C-alpha cells in the first residue's frame, strides 16, 4: 500500500501540528490546575505519538522503519512512564516552582518542549515519510541489516540500558529515608555524575544512525538526502541541551551549592563531612562519559576539562557563586 501524503512529503508540517496541539492541551491542563504532574509525561509520550503516526501514515512498513519507530516508542514509553511515576511518588517538580503561576513563563517552557520533541523526532519522522520510503516514486530503503543499522541498534541499546538502570538506581536511593541529605555515588553513578544524560545521548545518536542508510546507500532524491542529513540536528540538539541547557548546568552548581551550605550549617558537628565527600566525588567521577574512578582520578585536569567535558562553568566556587546569589 502506498504511503499517505499528509501536507508535505517529509511529514514535517503534520508532526509540528500534532506536537503543538498535544503540548498546548497539556499546558492548559497544567496551567488551569496549577500542577506539573503531567508536564514531563506529555513531553515523553509525544515522541511515541509521532513515531506511531508517521509509521502508520507511511503505510509501507519496511523493516528499518519498524525498527527505528519501535526504538523511539520504547524510549518514549520508558521515559514518560518513569517521569510520571517519579513525580507522583516524590511530589511536585521544583523546577517549576518559580514559573508555575506566571502564564507566559510557564507557556515558554511548553513552547520549548514543542521544539524539543519536534526536532529530536526528525530522524524517524523523515525516515517514515514518502520522500524516503515511497519506493514507487523518489524513495529508497535498502534491506535492513547494514553495518550502520547494526551499529545504530547497538548504540541505542547501550544507551537505553545505561539510562534506565541509572534512573532506577537514583530513584531507589532517593526513596530510602536513610539517604536523606546524601548524594548517590554507587552503581553507574560511581562512574559518571550524569549517566542518564549519557544514555539519552547514545540513544538518539543510535536512532539517527539507524535512520540514515537510505541516504548512505544511494538512490534517494537530492531533497530527501538533504533532509536525512539535516536530521542529524536530533542527536546534536539532544547533546547540546543536556550539556549546556536544561541538563547538566541545572544540576552541577546547584547540587554543589546545596552540599556546601549544608556543611556550613552544621560546622559544630565535626563528623558531618558531606562537603568534603562531595568534593572527593567530583575529583574521582567523570561528569558524563563513564570511566572507572581509579582511572579518572589520575587524569590531568586539562583532559577532564576538554576531552571529558568537565567544563569550568560547571564548577562551583563558594565565594563567587554564593555572593552572586545573595546580590
């Protein structure tokens, strides 16, 4: 059966309409009820909707399309389900405390979520579109099983396992009352300070690689080749957001500041060494790319700050950052 030509041959407009409508419905529910229980769930589940809708609209069901769509849907089910469970279990998300009551600030977050979902979904959106998968016209979809396909699936699987296990380890740690006021430094968190982010980055590079074979094996129209190459924005955007946006920057300094202030509040208790423990953790644990602490600890500082991405702006300096906060 031929694919459905919906608005454009790349499904870019239809997926933008679906994403915008779905996110705005979520926004008005969250704004009206003044809660954020569904915010992350709406973002994650939107990926599932786009992958399923474009696969069904594509109506050709090549093995590569099915695999890439299933990878996206599996990632979406896990992340949406996990984030919904976490917020129901642990209460409101403090990220929204300062913007939840401000209409345009809160709306701004949801608009950013529209952009995130639509851009990151590009590889599977374009792969499932008639421009790539309609073999009767200008499409090309070589048999699944190329070296790129295998590499992409392996990369996705590795990222999915890392992200899933790390999220579960941290949730179990936080739910234990005896860990109140402490930080996780066991399991995958002993090798990376942000293993879920590393896993998510691997997942989306893997999905892009799986989706790429129609272009790299030739046969596509020029416009479709360009579109598939532009879809690299998905893993690049994911990487940049986690490195410089709502990922690591929102965790590194605030967490260091928290443990520093805790240590200052309890200076009379000589046994309370949380700040020193945290400093040792920073010294011994890679910020993103998992490495054994024994190896990371011995690496020169310039390698940590360049190759391993522990950039200076992540680092907390008590005098400077406390004063800036209080100013």
